[in-house]
C-alpha cells in the first residue's frame, strides 16, 4: 500500500495536480494506470499482474519498469 | 480482447521554466526503419553494431550536384576531393569514378591516391608539412604542389637543382576573412608577405608560380567569406600579373562548405542555415568571372570539398546498451558507440533518429557513449521516446572526419558498409584485436 | 466570410513580444470578422491567457526544432481551424518562415515578409556596407575579427565610441583602457567578431514602417520614447509629425526594397541635425498598437498585402498620441494549464473579437 503525501487530482488526460504544493505532472497511459491502481490500494504484485494482463509485456520488463516508476514517484515526493 | 502495445510508464514533472514544449511530434518519435530500402535491424544483425552505413546513391548524387553547380557558372572547373575528410578507399574511388581529382595533405594520403591509380597530375598536394622525398616524388609525378612556407620553398628550390628543371608551384594564401582567421597556413596577403614570396620565387628562376590557393576554414556557412576570398585572390592575381608578369594556370578556393549538421553554438538547425551548392558556386564564380578574361584564358578553378560531399551520405547505427535515471531526474541512455568513433560530437549537436516505434511521449534524455570516460556524451539533451535496452538508434550525417579521426580506445572499430541498388558491400571489416596489435612487439625480457 | 489570422510572439512579461500589439491592432476599433489564432511557444506565454485577444491558442515548436517539425504542427493547426494569413513577429522566426513561405502558400496560408537577401544586408555587421553603397548615414563601424585590428580601429574611430557585440551588448567607452576592458569582456563572453562604433551625441527616434513589393513606403509611424525600462524598452512613447524622419525611412526602405513591416532605429545628431540609421529590426515592434490609435493600422495593412491586395499609402499618423504600457493580471482556471500542457491548445468560446 502506498501513501500519497498530498491531495492529488488526476485528470482523464494524465495531468496530475498536487493541491498543496501547486506542482503539476504529466503521466503517459501506462503511468496513469499504475498510479490509479496505487490509489485503489493495490500492492506491487497486484499492479504487476494488471500490467501483464492488459499489455503485451514480459513480466521481468514490467517489474523493472514498475520499480523504476515507483522510485521516480518517491524521488519526486509524490509518495 | 487483444492486449495493448506496451510503453514504459513515465511521469514528467513540469519544470518552472525552460522546458521546450512537445507539440508538433518530435521527429525522434517518427521511426526511420530503413536505409536505402534495407531494414536497419537486419543490417545490424548481419554486420554488427555500431555500424557505419554509406548510401552510394547519395554520395554520387551530391558529387554530381556540386559539380553541376560550379560547371554551369565557370568554364574550366575541377573538384579535388579532400582525402582527409574520409579516406576509405571505396569513398575516394567512387568519387574518382565520378570524376573527382584528389587533394592530399600528407605522404600517406598521397600514397593512397597513387595506389588507387590516380595519375600524379590529378593530385593536389597541400599542407604545412611535406617531406623532401614526398615532394620529389610529387614533382616527378607531375602533381600540383601548393607551398605553405619559406622552408618548403627552399627545399623545392634545391629539388629544382637536383632534378635539373624549373618546377611549377602554387602559393597558399591567407587573409583576414573569418573568425578566427586561418593564419597558420600559407602566406599573408594583407601584410605583403604573399607578394614577397611570389617575387622571390619568380626571381630565383628555379620555380615558377602558376597557381594560387586559399582555404579559409571549415564549415563556413557565411557566403560573404567566399565572396571576399574570391575577391582577395582576384585582386592579388591582378597585382602579381601586372607587376611580376605571373600567368596563372589555376586558382584553388579550397573546401570548407557546410553540411546539414548543426553546430553546438548555432541556434537554428544546419538544415536551415546550410547554403546550397548553387549559392556557394554563385558566391565564388561571380566574383572570379569579373576578371573579364576570354574563357580560354581563364585559370582553371579548383575546389577541395570534403565535409559537404561525404558528411550526409553516411549514417551510424548504434544500439542502446543501458538506461538510467540521473540524480537530477533526467533520463540517460548509454549507447554502444562513443566519441572514439564520432569525434565530430565536439562540434556537432548530432540529430538522433529512432528505429523502432517507441510511442509518442518524449522525454529529455542525455545520450552517453559507451566509453569509460565522463566526457563521452553524444547528445546532452535530446527529446526521445522511451527507447529500450537492445533497440537501435540512427545518427545521420556522420561521414566527414569521424572515420579518419577516430581513435583506438578500449573498443575495436566497427565495420563500414556501402549500399547501392539494394546491394550491401562491406568496405571496411570490423577491426580485430590482431589488427590493432599487429605493429606491437613483446620482447622476451618482458614476458612473465 | 472573415479572414483567419494567426500571430506569433505572445509573451509579454518584462520584454513584451509584438504579437499582442498586432492582435489588438487587428481588433481595433470594431472587432475582427474572422478567427484570431495565437501561436505560442510555452504554456506560460502570457498572451494566450487573454480570452479577449484571440479565439484559439496553440503551442508550436521553437524554430530551432527544425523546419519540418514547425511545418507539420502548423499544418495540423491549419487543418483544425483554417489559417488565411500568418504574421510571425519574432526575430528568431524570420529565417524559418522565409524558408517555409512557399510550402505554407501551398496550404493556402499567406504571409508578407522581407526577402532573405534584404535581411542579409541589414545584419549588424553588414549595415555599414549597405549604407555606404546607398548614401545613407550610419555611425562609422569597424568589424573586428582579429584582436590585432583592435588598436587601429580605436584610432580610426576616435573617442567616445561603442564596443558592441554582433548580437548583444554595447558599451560606451571614453578611454583606451575602458575600451580594451570591454572588448576583452565581450570577447570572452561571446567570442569575435565584435564591433567598434562611433558614438554620436543626439536623440533617438523609432519608426515602424511598412513597405510594398518594391519597397515603397505604405505607412510609417514615427515616435519618440518617453520612458524606458531598465532594459531600454519603451513603456511610454508619443507619435510625431516629422517629414524628415518619413523621408529618411522612405529612402532606406526603397534602397533595401523592403517588403513587409520593420522597425527603424534612427539617431539625430544634436549639432548637425543629421539623421543616422542605427538598426533595422525586421518585424513589427512591441509598441505597434500605438499606430492603430494614431490612425495608421499597419497590421491590418499587412493582412491586405498578404492576401495580394495592393492598398494605397496611408495618410500620415496623428501626432501627439501617447501610449503607456500597463501590466495587468489575468485569472484563469486549472483547465487552461491542463489543456495547454497536455494538448498544446486552448479554445475560447465564440465571441465577437
Ligand atoms: C587545404 C584544405 N583543403 C580542403 C579541406 C577540406 O575542408 P572541408 O571538409 O571543410 O570541405 C581542408 C580541411 O581542413 C584543407 O585543409
């Protein structure tokens, strides 16, 4: 389970707004999907299986990318 | 339900300033899949990566266009290809097939030209350091020799004694044309040095001045520099003709024409700022033609292009060998090609093309070469889609200077292939360790 | 049917771009019939947040992203809204749009720009040659490519003088020491060439002028700056009735066969009252709206010329009209930012412009 630092609004287009810092972001569709699953409270393994189900991707690549993505969210102070 | 195409997940934080907008799909997001009709992936699979690829069609076409641009404007015109730019035998030989003469600046290059079968009288021998035996051979072969300094003149005068005849020479000039001016080469016009050397040469009776040469620099996209160079050489000729009775057989305006690459300090891309062949031809020949001699008395006009002929026809295929994220958050990609085979990255902000479809969302990326050196950066900031490990990128317009100036450092140099009419020919095999170490000795005393 | 006009250069922070003045001129005094389209480079270019200025705003790639990319983007915008006339207003765009002129024409997008040859002649380092050849006064200038020319250039020009970069920076110098110091500074920062220019004591005037295909003057707005920002930009100025300035611009425009808009910077020497040409900017100035208020609407003229009409020269401006630049704050919802960041476009509900 990930905890989001601030109140965040994600729009349909992948535009993300942080209400307390005023920072904005753009996510691509894969990023947006992962983000939404995190908001729904899924853990890494569950997110991973969603990715593999919906996309044409090998598990080891998806796992690496998910780790990279989460690291980026942490570095940006989103989670 | 069929699965969706997968693109690596990304989040981009909007910077407060200085981020270029991504509207208008960046060209990097439009994959280039083939060179001359052949799949890039297939070429890399067959010949390895990195890989230099020559489009022979484009090389021939560029030569023909350049020749036509000048020949339409000047009656007695000849291109001498500047070997130093890229002296792979096939490149020189294709250009000789098209009618180019050779312009060389060392004994080594001279030998390449002779070995290919170029007659001496179709070789122009330039440069600040020509050895005595090389000069001797050049004069015996009837080559065109442009002198650079007084010491060389002394050597040539003694050769005239040795060979027992008057030797014809050209004189390389320099002028204050550009920034910085290329004063290293030849004799200065403004200070009177050039006039003095012509007078001294003529008066000795051992040599005869029959040519003037100037080469003002490289990657010159300012046409007025050529206008001024032509005006300067014309005026200088008028003075030595009237006062010293010199009759020229040729004048040689050198090379220096730009290619469509972009210099680091330029704002606009080279494809927009690079003048066309006709514009260069206009700038030079309209000035020279104003001398008003009848066509049969016009000195022959040489140019010595290098970059403008061979830069564009070559591309480099390179492979992504790692992806990284830097502490700044910037994305980094490491390639299997480095500045050891792409020395012109010092000057050029090379364009980068993708080969596979990696989506349309681009991210500012730094491209590192594969060398174990921090300065090995092939592009410090390019908007690139999410290319992955093992995918290929294409760097276009890499034919000038990179191959002749590449250095041996920790990796073996890649192969070079040429494609014409759909047929692939290897023009340089990938280096092996045996080739690199062929000249080395290991004395027994040093063995362990 | 109204004419749809697209305009670039919409950022007006501390150094305002001309596009905003151009759009306001088009709408002055009774609104514009067609659609007005703003072409901007950055999500935060200020002008695109002004719903009263335009119907649509689009982000386009910077000129240094290359011709093809800019063209592709404009083609997409053209497909969406239809552009009849495009008015680029920034120095850095000019070369690009000259090169795209025939391709855009092929799409049905007209422009009215000076020729490439004209632009070459008025470059800072070439202005002297051009002026000499055409009997136009300009401060004596020496281009320095080689540091060793520097001493001689000082002797030839004499003090006081300006040490100038080719694109940026100019320093007034009164002694050799000062000149050497500024020259070294420039050389380190920008490299050579640099310019040494005679300093002439006098008053400066600005003229926005419009030439037709042969460089005949169709309109000109002479003004004098009343207040300057610390960057030397006018934030207040007044229109003039000065036949000598008009004659001077007529002669210059004709000599260059200047087609389209430009801004001439002119200096009148105090004692002799001789006029000197300092610089020519190949575009509308940021203060162009002043003309609309003074009875000379040059952007409207530019649209007519682009569409192939051959209008008569305009009557002279009303003198004594003043502008004062006034910065204000626009309020906008988050959707504006989102639309611009994600889609690169923003549309305002149809309103009479
Ligand atoms: C004497 C001479 N000629 C021709 C050239 C070729 O120049 P470029 O490749 O710029 O055409 C050079 C390169 O420096 C040169 O030194």
